[in-house]
C-alpha cells in the first residue's frame, strides 16, 4: 500500500497542475491596456457583433425553409435563450474586468487546461467567423456589380478545383480584412469610432426598412391563404430557434473589452442588456416586415430584403438595403478583429501561449503583434479556403464556451471567500454585522423592547450566517451529512453531475429513437432518470450558501439560469453534424499538443508554485491498526552532494 501511495503522488501533482486556477491581483483595475471605452462604446460593439449579415440573410432563410412567418417567435425564443448566456458573461465581465472573455472566466474558476481549450476554440471561432464574414461581404458587393470581380479573377488571375479550397482567390475579402487590421491596430478608440460610424449607418438603414416596410405590409400574407402564420408547426419554430440562436453570438465582444472599459462594473451589464435587447428587437421587427411585405414561401434566401422591395416595385430601395448590409458586415468584421487579439493577449499574458503576443504597443496600448499576425492569418483563410464547410464549426466552439462560462458562474458563486492582503476593487470582503453598541465602541442602553428584539435578531443572524459553499442552516436537520464535505466541494461535484445528466438526457432525446433505436418506453424512462438527476444536482447546489455581498451585477436565480443555459447549449451541440465533431476533435488534439508542449511549462501559475523539496516519508503501523505517515522535507547536505540533511518541517497525517 505504501508503494501505491508513493506512485500516485506524481499523478496527483500532475492533475493539480492541470486544474490550477488563475490567481487574480488585488487591484483588478490595473492593466497595461488603456481604459477608454464607455457604456455607449460597448453597446455599439455588442450591436455590431450581433446585427450583421444575419439580419439580411438569416431572416429570409429561416422564414422560407424552417418556420414561415413564425420566424418572429423563433427570434424571440432565441433572444431569450441567448439572454441566459449573456447574464453569465455580464456577471463575470463586471466582477473580473480582465480581457479574455470565456477563457479568463474558466481559468479563474474551473482550471487551467479547460481554460486553454476554451481559449483555443474561441481563437478558431473568431478566425473562421471573420474570414466567413469577409467572404460574404465580398460576395454581396460583387453581386451588386453582376459578379464582375469574380469573373475577372477566374479568367485573368487563377482558378482552382480542389476540395476545401475556393474556386478562386478572394482578393477583395483578404483586402478588406487587411484594411480593418490596420485600423484596429491604431487603438481601441479608433476601432470604437469606426464601429460607431458603421453602426449608425446600419441602424439608419434598419429604421428605413421598418418604416417603409410597414407602409407596404399586407396582413393577408400571414393568413391561411398563404399557408398561415406557422406553416411548419411547433417543430419548425423550435428548429428555427436553434438556427436563429447563432445570430446573437456576438455579445461576448463586450466581456472581451472589459479590460479597456472605464467603469466595467456598471458598463458591462448595461451594455450587454441594451445591445441584446436592441438586437432581438431588430431581428423580430425586420422578420415581421419581411414576411408581411411578400408571401413567406416566395422569399429569396440569398437577398430576401432587397428582393422584397424589388418585387413591390421599389428597386431603388435595394441599394439602400445593400449599403446597410455592407455596413453591418463591417461591424461584425471589426468585432472579430477587436476580440480575437485580446483573447490571444490574455493567454500569452498568462504564459499559456507564445509570449510575443503579450507585447503591448506603448502608444496605442493594444497588443499590436497579435492584431497584425492574426489579422493576416484571417486574410489568408478568406483568400484561399472555401469556408462554407467550416462555418458550422463555429457553433460548437461558441456553445462550448457558453457551457463553461455558465458552469463557472455556479462554481465561483458558491466558492468560499479567500483571504486577501487588500480589499479588491470589485469584491469587498464580507463584513460581519455589528450592533449599534459595538459600532459606537461603548455599551448602549436599550430603552424600548423593540430595540432589544432587534439586537437579539441581529445576534441570531450573525450566529447562523455561514461561509459561501457551506450548507444553509435551515437544511441542517435533513442534510446533515453534507457538512462532512469542505465548503464548495459538494457544489463542484453537483455541477459535474448536472453536466453529465444534461449530456445523457440530451443524447437520449436527440438520438434515442433513431440512431440508438431504443423503444419509446425506455427513452421515456431514461429521460426521466437523467432529468431527475439533473434536478437533484440543481437542488444540492441551491441548498448551499452563496456569495451575496458583491457590489457588481449578479445573475439572478442561480443555479437555475446557468443550469438552463448549460442544458440548452448541450442540446444544440448534439444537434450538430458528426463531421463537425470530428473537426472539433482534431482541433482539440492540436490544442493539447500546444498546451503540453508550451503552455503548461511557461504558465505564470507554474512559476508561482513553490519548488518541490526532497521528501522522506516513513510509515508506522500502530497497535490499533491505523497507519501514521510522517512526512519530512529534507535539504541536500552542503558538504555531500548526494547526502541527505536533517528535515526542516514535519507534519503527520493519520489515515
């Protein structure tokens, strides 16, 4: 048994390395970046990240092929579902005003390797997303000029016929990315100003579409003569919701900008709520106008809005719609180019990625090397590759990040308070309630009976108050066995159990009757069992004390809202194709090679760990049968290179 204990020690230490969490500074407002962004800047960044080409393309596609006019309900449900994830991002962004978004949130609460993998996937998500939008921007502009650019490139430059490679190099897409990279490298203020211009034009065009569209609206297009409001039924609405959900993925740019925000505690929650509300409203209203202008089954998925105006006899309005579409795509490009280098910078700053990307320009106060390198890589992707097959890959990275952020909110909310040398800027230490007599430093004579009752009640509450992560006093008589665990330990186990139950339940619901070929009764039974485990996990989390005395925004109804977000994200991930999961697995393997080859050795948390001393251990079996382990740290004898000196510290553990 002694030899087994010794052989397990390196494995335990290695696992502890993988799951170590980031140590935050006492003053989290201190940064090498420039805090210059306001609430308005963040709101427009969020709107620019969400209201892009999807408003002009996705609305028509979902309306015609999936939900009909009920696409309005699909966008409403998708907006509410996105709000669950947005709440989690807002709490973390306000509480931990550091750049890195989902990567940073996972690092401070779950562990290092999980944070690296989330950051690794977010990097690819932004790269493919930016390149795909650039190609869409290029194709939309080229279509206005009857594909002159495409025809010229294929005829006079080069044309390919290789799988996963574009038929021709998209010079226009690569060029717009390089130009945007130059502007973003000038600093956060310049990027924000440019985003203001494009967002303003885009919002003016949206207002034009809404006003002019409602003037041309025909309620008969929602009548039964044209198929009714929900021709595909409830299943079509839910399928449309799953597709529309991806229109709202851009709000995480707000959390990624928290380290450059003047007042992140107030600005990030407000900007997240306002931008998500405005984006949801824009999608719902534009979908309403579109399906009222022309019958939903006659829509052109490629250019639904401009085609709708053209068919109503207002072809000139199509040019206005084209201008709005191009400006909206520009805001999405800026959002991707703004967020991506900051994720890379955060990982490099922590030592998990190559240190060169952590360098900040002394004048512009932005990670200029990360901006230039990844801007060029994004341009190469847009120039060469056919990204249509890879676009679905974006979904799995986003949903995985949402899942980890939601789990991180629960873990951090129930985490015991850690002593710090100085109070944090965002989380002041919990103060114990004191009586008026204690505050004044002298005894106070209570003249009324009500004051005496108040004093007794305050003393009772002070006695019953427990640390976060401990069982609530009211549940002591029923769940006393949970007090045997360390504070926060039951919550962590319950979060893992909740995620496992959510995965099993979603697998049964998605694959039960088809791929797994299970009978209906077994599908129902297994779904009920997994659902019961999921609800029990939520209950065991809820019965513990939370961190309540926090001045920043908090997600309401924890753990319910993060738990629902996890369930929804897992369900949507399992709806993705098998090829997407294969590509995702390959990218994860590449990320693990980078982490174990570089990140784990250069991590700042690794440098903070004390160097291990040589340890001598002796095991003594007492007459009672218990095993006593005496651990003695020893230092090398200065006179003998291989000799062992006398131990400096001794501690005993009875097993």
